[in-house]
C-alpha cells in the first residue's frame, strides 16, 4: 500500500521552493523526530529516494 502526497510550490519574490509532506502514519512507523535530517537522491526521473542522514541501527526481530 502506498501513500499519495501532492507537491506544493511556493513562489516568493527572491526564490521558489517545493514541499512534499510525509504522511503521519509513515513518519510514526519510521520513528521520525522533529528536526531530523534526511537527504534526497535521484534514482531516475520517476524515482526519488529519501534517506536518513544518520543511519539508525536495525532492530532484530524475535523468532517465534
């Protein structure tokens, strides 16, 4: 399942910016904190990759 989001464009006299919001469900699932830094990578013209600047250790799942 994916989450759709619209890109917002803000034009100011000195510059223009584009904004993409992260849906709350995704931010909570990833444990994103306010002010945390991410970086964008361009894979191709159809795919942007959003990565944490600081890599978090992965948690190991318990075997059942």
